C-alpha cells in the first residue's frame, strides 16, 4: 500500500508508507593502523570537502601550545637527559626504608618470606595486601632521596613529562619486598595509587599471557598481555609507573610522544580533526554496564593539552571485537584516530628498558606505545605497573574525566590488592582505559 504526497512543485507522486534509513556502518579501521588506509581516507575526505582545513578550532582551544612538555624525539640527544641513576647511598637508604616499613608490620612479616602465593594461601595474601596498602612517604622514609624524587615529580607535571630511575638490583629481593620497594619509592613521586580493576588491584603485571592464560574466558582483548605491538594510547590517571622485572630477548622498545606536539600539528593543518577529537565519542565498554560511554578524547584545561584515549575502545582487539550494538565511529573519527597515531609515531622518543628500571610518565601530556617483542627462556619481558597521582602538583582534571578519576583513586589502603603474579584485568572496573 502507498500514500500520495505533494512535492514543493505541486506534483502529486507516490512514496512508500515508511522509509527505513540504513544503519550507519563502522568505518574500515583496525587496531593496527594502516598508513595506506589513512592516506586514502584523508584524500577522499579532503576531496569531498576541500574546506575541512579551514574549519575553526573549538572555542577556547589555542592555535599552538608551548612549554617543556611540548617536544619531539629528536630534541633529546642522550638518555642521560632523562635517566637518574641511584647512588650506593640512595640504594642503602631504600633498603633501610624497607626494613623500617617491615618492622612496623610484624604481624604479617612472615608473608614476606615467600616469592609468590597461590590461591591455596588466601590468608597470607590478604595479610600482604592489608600491609602493603599502607606504604607511603611517612612509613617508607627516604631522607635524602625524597627531595630528589619530589623534583622529578615536578618534572613530570611541569617539565618534560617523563624520567627513568635506574640501578635497583632487583634480583636480591623477594617479589613481595620488591613490590614494597616499588610502591614505597613511587609514593614519593605520587602518593595516590589508582585501582586497575574492579577488585582493587593497584599493581598490574604487563606480560605475554597468551599461553599461561589461554583459557581465559572471552580471550585476551588487550595487546598489553601479548607480544604484539601496542599502538599509541594513554592510560587513565595522571601518572604511569612501569618497573622492568625482566626485558625481552628482542624488541619491546617503549615509545613516548608529546600530546602537545601532536596537537600543534593538527591545529596547524587539520583543525577539523581537533574539533572532531574535542567532541563526544562512543567508547566501547566491552560487555560492561552501560554498553558504552561518551566523552571527548581531547581537552584543553588550564593551559594544558590533554589526550585521553585507547584505540581498542573504537576498533576492538583480538578476541574482544567492537560490540555490534553500539554506535559506530564516523569517517572523521577514524581519520582522527589514525592522525593521532602517525603523528605521535613521527615525533616519538624511544626508551629502552634495562632490568630494574622504573619509568615514570605523565599520562595526561604524553602518549605511549610499545614495539612487538620476542621472549626466550632466559629473557621474558615482564613489567609491573602503578597508576599514580601527586595531589600537590596535579593538573586540573577535565570535567568529563572527573568521574573516572574519582573511581580510580577512591580505593582505601585496606582495599588495595598487590597481586604478585600476573592476572588478566577484570572488566568489573567500570573504567575505560
């Protein structure tokens, strides 16, 4: 059956009773960026609308940002510019702080004699978590090193945005002692620790788990737990700390890039993509509730350019494909994702981990990535991660990110878990990385 309608010219014509618009489709974009696809998409969109490069920047966004955190990889000449080597006296101070902290926790000190714990020993593990959750500047005293660490924390927020601590002889410590040292030192950089899953874990293991956790329900949906390349992204929270328990046999180079430098390139050549990034995007929750959330990926807050995103929330990864019943991203958003990655890659700096290194980076002002790697029986890449915040030095958190930050840093000392062996992050966190 059809109905009769009248056009603006006055001509009567028949039209279907109802017209169903086709559902928008997800663009052809994968987790691993294709430079060829990026160039083709860019050329196609500019051909369709040659005035894209003339679109004004979003209200309040500057034409250019400057400052110590706005840099290119070529600006750095040697790792001596960002590596701080701990002296013998400072290492002795760390040992003294460890003994001081353990002496305050005699009730659970027996826990610290074991290298690892199994599910068969829940009581000691619980004791360790309660004990560890209280480690901080006051009970892990570093009289001479602490001022130096505070200065390095200032470098994270007001300087270049990264540094590396070196020379910790990690093989001399048990896994539990090492976790205590790591958390204790880091508390002098950022005293607030963020939870990394819904169970209160504040320590996460970054390692290839494709064999050891092959039976994990739903498979591995994050390249962090594989030997695969991790493309440029940011973590949630202010600061990321990564300690290298072991390095790979080959590959695994860490790469960082200035969000401000990426922004300047986009603002100068493609302000339309700046506008796209500053608008709400649908972030996949991968089975969470709600199924997706919306927020911008780019912010200009209190003089700082902040990029907060992970590509897999728009493309999926591995067995964790993008959820089919959520809004697809647009062609403009697909181009913007690729533009961020390839610009970050162009301006990046390579950081090569040594065993025992602790790398600290500002996750608000820098993006990071990792090369693919190959492990061997002798060398199996294994990092442990903390998410930190220094409330004294912290940047102002953009309003759309404040609920995420609130959940992240709301974990109390007794709730904090320090898993001593690798595990897959639980989806119950309700956070999008």
